[in-house]
C-alpha cells in the first residue's frame, strides 16, 4: 500500500501500513470517501504529519476527531481555515494563551504556523463523516495514532505532550516521563474548560521546558 506522508514519519510508521487493521481501515476509509461526505479532504488526512516532520516535533497536542461540519477540518487538531471562525474549544485555547503568556500571535483559526514551528496537532481519529462526530471511532485510526505517539516518545527526547481530556490522557502510558514533559488538563471544550484547563499555564510551561533543553520556544 502506498501511503503519501512526510518521509520521516513514513519511515517510522511503514510497518503499520501492511498490518491487518490498517488494511481494513484503508478499505473502510476509501469506501466512505466514495459514498459519503467525509472530512478532511482526502489529500489532508495526514496533514499533521506532513506539516510537522518527525525530526522537528517539539510539542504534541492531541485532539479527538476532525471537525465534522463543512469548511472546518484540514487535518490539524483544533485548527480551522479562514474564513471559518475559531470554534469554541479553540477560542478557549486562545483565552488561556492570552491569560498565560499575555500575547497571542494567531489572527485566525489556522494553526499551521504552530505546526511549522514543531507542534504536532494530531487527532486520535483522522477522518469523520459529515455531521456525525466520532463516526470513524474504533475503525483503526486510534491504533495508528497511538503507534505514532509511541514511536515519537521512544525515538526522540525532550518533547512536550499536552494531554487535554480523557481521550488524550489515555495515551499517557505510551510516554516516558523521565524523557519528556507530560502536561495534563481537562479538555478546552466549553463543557470542561472551567474544571482546570483555564489556568493550566501549559503554554508557558512548554516554552520554559523547551528553552531549558536548548530549543527555540513556540510563538503561540
């Protein structure tokens, strides 16, 4: 199977493409794109990997599944392309950044500049049916993205993993805390942000850790 993906990630994950679960996943996803409206556009399924090469990752922010309404999802967790306004969870992320570090460099909902600085914006599930959240849940994507996190944590050092909400925190066991910084908080959704996401100061903590380990901080 020929998967088009950034070469560093493809080299690390190549064995997954031939496994039974991924072959079934591939067939399912191909069928869905042929017969349903699926997001993101097929060419952007692996956008998180393509925009943030394996050897450039500094920070990982895990989402759940892509936005499921038109003109939103483009393969980066929490991110939307203009003119789509930032969704509620992203607005809460922006609020925390302003409260935490006093400045926000984002002028819209497109987080591509973060990805190009080394922020892997990875959803646990990489595709979704229109108007149907979690419709591609438990089809195999979670196995694949867990493997990506596992390989990243095993092969690299000094990465910041931001785990927001129970789904993201479930991947904590894949990460060695002696080699990486793990930051946990409730999800930034309006349903849970006030339970501890606001005030978590993850963005300043991430930059302090990167600087302490000789890396450029992220311009949030």
